[in-house]
C-alpha cells in the first residue's frame, strides 16, 4: 500500500505546485486567493497521505469546507474592469487544474475500489469528497473567467452550491 500513498503524495504535490503558480500569476486578487487556498488544501492532502504512508492514524481529512471558503472569497470580488478579457492560456491553465483534480479523483476511486482496509477506505472517501469540491471550484472559476460580468451579477453566487 505504500506505493499507493507515495503516488497520492506525488499527485497532491503536483497540484500544490500548480496552484501556487496560478496564484502567483493571477491578475485578479480574488482568484489568486482561491488558488492559494487550493494549494494549501493540496498540502493538507499531502500531509494526510504522508501520515497514512507511515501507518499513523491521520484523523479527519476535512477541516474546512472548500466551497464555503471560496464563496466567501468570491463575495469580496468586485466586478472586473471593463477591459478584463481572460487570455486563452489562462483558461487553459485553469482547465489543466480541473483535469488534475479529475485525475486525482479517478486514481483515488481506483485505490478505494481495490482496498481491503476499512481505514484506507474512510481516508480515501474523505479526500475524494474534497477533490470533488475542488473540481466544482475550478469549474466555477473557468465559468467566471469566461463570463466575468454575467457570473458576478448573480449576487447569490449560485455557481458554488454547498452539499
């Protein structure tokens, strides 16, 4: 099982580095905050898998609701400037982030389905649930950068539903 955790740690580290890069490159402070938050979430997952790889009880994987956090960040976002037009590579980078989340979910579901350990199953279900939320967040950001004015006009921010 240790190879599984090492692969999971590698995937989380890749996601963290990717989100840190997006946070540094973003010209929109709210979006930058979201990517910084996602980088911290990936680090938390890395630490969680690191504990599991050492056979230590990792406790609860979820400590902060990503959807609620991102909703709060978007609530602070002002309408973008009239000349705000996302570049194709920006949208492409966000779509790459989305594909990383999908890849993680698929990998963790594969491990989950093949695991005999109840403890590993509980841990993986918790991480999958968080990765699903990250997927929703990235989808919302992609919608936002493609249609910023329409997206922010909805004061309720229904693009990020809480479950």
